[in-house]
């Protein structure tokens, strides 16, 4: 059954330890935050597509004391967790509940933005909605602005699945976790279906970024987790 993040129990279970399901998350978040630190323009807001329980904001506020974030998520349960976690930073963020498949209908506050980021969110959407988010982000950015996408990508090609599995098993040994990605490619597809995950391949993501008008590249890739960055021209 697909994960229902609007359910309070599901949201709490996910929030308990997201790194257990993705041990590379800590390093990749550090990379994302390092870029944000460099690119942040004082006096401007940053947009988060898929704010969830506010874990990224918690880390961001610790590194950029003056930053203001506008966060969007479709789950009231997740935003409730974020409100508790980010209580020390009230006034530093604005949380908006909205359907991520219909961002075009949302009037975004405090824009245009120099930076937009999204962490482990778009793989929950159908490809046509991923494309819509990328296009909406491009429109929301100021010239020269940056879109940072940290997300799960599809395991491709299937013949390389054993190599992916070797990296997951290494992560498990290093971090003391057991990643439930499946023992075979067929099992892996079953895991994705059970979770309601719909990751796209890396080439597809880059094509969508470039089709929207971004200069784009994958700056970090660990097995099926990628940090993709796109810059809007100008500025």
C-alpha cells in the first residue's frame, strides 16, 4: 500500500528516522546546504517544495541564522510536525498547505526567489506533475536563481541492479542499517509500488530541467539518490 503522508501515524513513523531508509541522506543534505549557504542572498526568501516535517529547515536555520523560508507541503500531518520542530524559529518560515500537483494555482509569497529546493519529494509524483513542478520553479526564480533537487531516481538499466545492491549493502554495513530496496530488480519494483514511489531516471530529470530553461547538471550521485542543480539564466 502506498504511504499516505496525510495520515498522522504514517507521518510520525517517517519522521522518526528518515536516515535509516537512506543513509546517504546526511551527506547529501550537507552538500545541498553548503550550496545554499554560498548562493543565499540576504533579505530574500528561499522556497522549499515539499517541506514535510521541517527537518531540512531545522538544519538550515542553524547554518544561516538570517534566512527566511517559504515551505509548501500537501500534508497537514507533516506540517504539524514541522510546527513543533521549528517552534524556536517562529517568524522565520511560512508554511503553506497546497497540492504539489497544482502549484500553478498557488500565488507564491515573497518571490521571486534566488533559491528553490526540494528534498525527497518529487519521486512521489507522476512524471507529468514532476515536469509541472520544474516549470513552476523556473517561473518562481529570479534571474540567476538556483533550483536544487535532492531525490530518489530510478534504478536504470535493470541489468545493473546487482551493482546498485552492492552499494546499498555497503551503506548498510557502514551505517548499521538495512535498506529495503529488494533482492532482485523485480522485487525492487514491487517495493516502489508498495510505497507509491515513482522515481524517474537521471536523464529524464536533466531533460525536464533543460526543457524548462535551466542550465542543469547532476552534482552528486550515490546509487539511486541524486543532487541535481539547475540555474536560471540572467542575474
